């Protein structure tokens, strides 16, 4: 670890485990085993952001987020642009950010990394003032999340609700019309199934499907799919898994772009969390705006565009 840190650890009580007190006690013991003095804070929902704000104001130099990508996003939105570093103990369902940053996925090893790791700087994306570490999207994914949440509120489990939402595509699927313009003045008007905006480029085929090799090119990577039914979307996914980049996917990179929808308000996901934003959506890349603790030897190298 780059010198001594004043550490606050924010445990999202709503992520992963319903046994909050037991989980916090386990984490406290692991920190002690690694000779790390921390202030442990339990939080849930909007309390996560408030806890991060208090941590920065109190003089913490490392704020550790314990939870999934949504928890990391909430903490990172507070830390971005400051000299306070983000630490990660992944306890979510997918943990995309931890995987891309080579952070161990078990709590014991991830906390050990906080004691032996190093600080690096990475890019973040931003849409209408809200940052994202991984990606943002319009269309298919926000619609599926909304359907899943409705089913969960009716009593279905998370995975059963998501499966039912997928099946509902056969009966109904929303149309999305967008006008997309980049800083380079490239403009496109399209009907689409979804628009995906990555914080730097994602792999869309092969063994590294859904992963990023770089997080510091200062780019937003845009992927637009054609409007298609459930079967066509499944075929596109199968092509990608077999190692072929689907020809129908339109991709581009830019440091800044605007997306206008026909509706004045648009449902947009940021790191898996869905919110409603005013249209047009203004996306920018913020190069090296966030400090992150990563395992020793995994610091992000300086990149040049080209």
C-alpha cells in the first residue's frame, strides 16, 4: 500500500447477505488479520452515498466499498475528482469492475490486497452529471430491469423475475428511436434495440466477451444493435460467444457524445442501476479521474489513443 491510509469501509447491508451484523464482524476480523485499522460503516440504499460523503469530510484517504457494482458506483460518484482512493471488496452478483481491475473476488484476498496493493488512476464515464465505472445503456437492459423489479415486488425471486422478464420479450418489446451525435460531428438517427456506452472498449466476441483490456484511453465506446426480436437478439449473442463479431452491431469511439430520444425522459442504466434522465443525454469521458487500489503489479499503464 502506498503509505499509511486513513480507511473507512462502507458495507452495503443490502448487497449479498441478509446477515449484516455477522458479515460486518467477519470483515472486521479480516481487516485486523491484515493489520489494517478501519472505520466500518453499515449502510443501505441512499445511505451508501451519505456515508461516503462523511468519510471524505472526515479525512479518509481510502474508502472501501463492500458490495456489488451498484455499491461501487455510489461510492465512486463521491470520490471522483478527489485525491481519495476507492478500495473494493466485491460481494455482488457479477462484480464486473473488480474482474476488470484484477481485484480478487473473495473477501479475504481482496482485503489483503488493500494492505499490499498500489494506487492507480482510471477513467470514468459520465452521463448528465452521473458517473459510471463500467457502462451505461438505453433500451433493452433498462426495460428488462424495470420488468424484473415489478415481478420482484410481486414476490418473485431475483433470478426468477429476470427469467420471466426475458420471456416477456416474446409478447412485447419497446421501440427506441435515437439521434446520436459525437464530438467529431458524426450524427446517426436510428431505430434500435439498445445503445451500450462503455467506459473504454469492451470485447464483443470470443473468450474475452464482455471484458475490457484498457480503462484509460479516455474514450467512450458505443455499441448500437439493430431493432430485433427475441430470436434475432439471441442469435447475435450466440455469434459473439462463438468468437464472431456480429456484423449488425455498429460500434464507434468518442470522448463525448449526445443521445436524443423521442421522449423527453429516458430510462438509463449506469453500472446496472436504472434511473430516469432528461433527454438529450450528454456523455463524456473523464480521463484518469478516479484513484483505485489494485493488486501490486496491476496498476493501469499509461495509454495513448491511436
